[in-house]
C-alpha cells in the first residue's frame, strides 16, 4: 500500500510540459505510417483494408470512404515498440459523418489502447486487442459526454482498492463538441498507476491493470490469463466507424532504459 501511495505521489508531482519538445519523441512523422502496423477485424495483420488508416496533409486519418457498410470491422493501428512506463499523447478531433452500419455507441468514438497484447498474437476475427482503453469521445450539439473514459476489453483495474469489473467508467472531463482539437494524455507507470489527462487536467486515475473480464471476442485464451497484472505492452489507436484525425502522436519514455 505504501508503495502505491508513493507511485501516486510521483505521478502527481511529475511536471512534464507538453510544450517542452525536447522531452517528447514523435511517433508519427506527418508523412506516412512508418513504424505503425494495422490490424482490422476479419483481415490479416498488415492489411489496411480500404485504406482505413492514411496520412493526408500531415495528419493521420481514420477514413471510411472505401466502405459500403462498417460490418463491425473494428480496426487498430499499432506502434512498433512496446512500452512500460511512459506518458503518451495525441491531439485528435472527430470529423464528418459516421460510416453506415456503425453501432450507435461508436458515434464520435475512438480510443488510445495501452498495454496491448502484441498485434501478431491477435486472431483474424478478433475485434479488440486485450488492453486498457483510454476512450476518446466527441459530444453532439447538446447533452454532456465526457472523454478520456476507461474501457476494458479483456481487462480489469483497481480503483479505491477494489477490483472494478465494469466495462466502461466515465472520466470527469468536460464535453468537447464539433471538430475541436483535443489533447489527450495517458500516464502509464507499469502495472501500478494509470492517469488520464485532457488538455492538462487529470480526469481519471486507477491502479493495477490486469487481464480478466469480457468485452473481447475470438481471441487466443493464452493471452487472457485471469488476474495477470499488465506491466507493459503495445500502444494502438482505434478505428470504430467514425472518421477521426490525429495531428500529433508523441511519447515520453519514463523507463530507466530511456535516454
């Protein structure tokens, strides 16, 4: 318990400004998808079906102009390197209209997936990687809808010293509407603490990410051992049927091995 309190204090005290470009490593070069690999449900790893993920005008885009129907072809684009302790950030916005056939809950919906299983271990028809999702949501013209929520495909977490098995937990963020650019950060400290941050404000904190629960289908059971703590993994960005753009994708590696 004392170790956990210390880690929370460390996470709270770290003052790594998003404006300090000397500390951020850019994972997206603004020109192409070098260093990234696509996995879309129903397709083999590396098959970027219908050019779903693309780069245009210096922006990484999730687009559906090559789709007739969405047909639950959930997609993820994985960075090549796994990480354990880090701060990961994107600047994103939702644009356009949802792909025909996309589920209602996926309207203006995407996500940052952390501690992902290796992309090569995902089966062809698997819908989501076993991972922790920082859920990115956009609001409509009315109503409230938080962003940087928590969702748990094949995982659980601990909050207030209790195991949380609910699939999604809302953050305390405000609602971001229209095509406004939003900065989302996630601080990951191995298998101890994870923080969600929106435009500089911490909106959700939890501990002990671990495999378990449901909300993932057609996976290899070898990668979902109940209660196994997640200390490291890959990072991916989602395609869930609504067009989304990422103009910045960057990381600060907090591990001892980083230079």
